C-alpha cells in the first residue's frame, strides 16, 4: 500500500491544495520498541504503520485479549469499545515503529463540523483507514467463520510472515480465539 497521502490521492482524486491541507494535519511519530498508546475515549483513532509492527489489545479479568496486529503499510484503528462496554485499548509497539496519524482532537473537530464542511481533510484520512480496516475485518470474520483452528493459524502466519518474530504464542492464540494449548498442539503436529 502507498503512503496515506498517495492512497488518498488515488481514491479521492484530490486537488493539490487539499493534498497540502491534509499533509499539514498529519503527524509522523517514532514509537520505540516497547512503547505504547492507551486509548479509552470514544473517538476512533486511526494510525498508519509506515514502518514497524504493533499489537492492539484490551485486558479483561486480568487477561489480555489481542484484537489486532499491524505491520508496514497497514492501518490500525481503535475505538475503546468491546460490544457496548467501554474498555481501554492499548497499542504496544513490537519494534521501533514510525506511525502517521491525525491527532484525535483534530479528527473530533472535523467530525463535529462535518455538517458545515469545515476541515473535511481529516475525515478523508480517517475514511481511507476505515476503508482498509473494514476490508481486513471482513477477511478476519470469514476466517473465523469458515476455517478450522489449524487453517486459522496458517492464515495468520501467511498474512503476517513476521508475526512469530514479535508476538508470543499466547498473544497469537488470543488473536485467533484459541487456547494456547490448542496452538501448541497445532504447531507440534498433534492437533486433529
């Protein structure tokens, strides 16, 4: 996938002036390995992973539940809700990572002003991330509904070839909706 600005140009056919305006709104930030962002508000945050790797999760009853992994050229969206229950989403960076995003205050302002058409450029960035993330969610839903545990494991390893370098087996099992014991059996060839 191209840089978010290139992607926006492709899907929206933006004028150079609007491209410049979007460019002034985005922030590029280096996130060291092991650093994290905690999200608990109701504004959806859209991060583009320019380089690196990240994992999003929430903790319930003392147990982490991995909801997403993201690597180079992927968007990672967080909302802070699991069902109707507000939760704190944590994004942890699995290696030194460069992210691109529009600060939530700018996005919230753009969403609040959508009827007056002020600041729609922030919404364009959000829309591009949302479009890619919805495609990913449909793929993940298909995988969960139609594949066996072994096939889900093969899917995640094929989709994220570097995943085993960064994530623990417990995190991968959580992401796949498996117990870690099932994942160990799959990996050892003892799963039937």
